[in-house]
């Protein structure tokens, strides 16, 4: 604005004709008004955000980069980077989970599921029909309605007795849920098909978890360079 006043004063001092001076001044005022209406550079708008907020994404919305509310997810320090992301949707990798998914450490869990372990590098998402199990420092998923095993990564059928005999929280069962049958004198409920079937006979029979029942022996894995090794069911 100071430059405009200088131009007007200079025009009045150097232009002999009053009519010509008025014309020059009018042109200068019109030019100043036009420049004032010209949009500012996009980069200048980043300074409009309050302290603690950044211009986020293509729209330049002012948002924080942390907290439990809406935030600028994946902001790199460059104005207009990142994505406006709702509560609980920005994962630690800077990705805003979409489509009903939820953040779980550095990944996104599917809609309807849950985050079992959010530790970076060891994230575990359970599906909608699964529950989160914890054994020592290990977390894994087991079908809902069943039981978490006492060994990391092992799930057991509902009603399976706890180690040492007896059903969890009471006496051995006298019947098993559909798809399972009593096995051995300990009253274990073992699946009738697939992994974990009853293996052995008499009082030593037990569910063959993590193996295959061969000639009443639960075979778990194979020895290096040789055929599968047998071990009594436990």
C-alpha cells in the first residue's frame, strides 16, 4: 500500500495535465484492487493453522498429528501431506484404515474382527468368529465357543480338561458338544474328525493335538532325514 501512495504522489508532481494525472492514478488504483483479489499461493495458506496443527492432505484441513480424535495420518512434515483420519483408524505405519477396518499396530484388522496384539512386528488380528488367547507372552486366535490351549498357538475343544485331570472349573464331562467325543478315562472331549482326534485305547487314550494318530500312536512331526516318529498320546 505504501508503494501505491508513492506512485500517486510522484504522478501529481511530474504530470503537468490534471486530466492526465487523474487517469494515471485511476489506473494505479484499479491495478492494486485486481492484485488484491488474486488468489494467494497455496503454500501461504499453511500458515493459517494454529499452533500444534498442520495443513493436512489436499484440502489443507488443520489437524493435529497425534491424539485420540481426528488426526493427520501419515504426515511427513511437508504441507498437504498425510490424510485426515478418524479416531482409531490411523495405524502406526501412517495408513488410515478404510472400509470399516480398524488400526492394529502397523496393520488394519478386517471389519467385525478385533485387534489381539498391536505390538509392532507381531500384530495379530482375530476374525469376527474368533477370540484372542494369551499364553505367556504369545497372543493367538481361537474359535469362539472353544478354549484357549495351554501351549502357544494351540486351541482346544470346549470341555477339554485342564492339565492334571478334570474339566476346567469342575469334574470331567459326561458328554461332549457336537463334533466331539469323550476320550480316555480323563474325560477329554476330542474332535471326531480332523486334528486332535482321540488316539490310543483305554486309560491312556488322549486327544492327538498337532499330530496324526497312526496305529493308536500320536505322530507329531518327522525326524530329520527319517520317517515320522511315534510318541504316546499325551
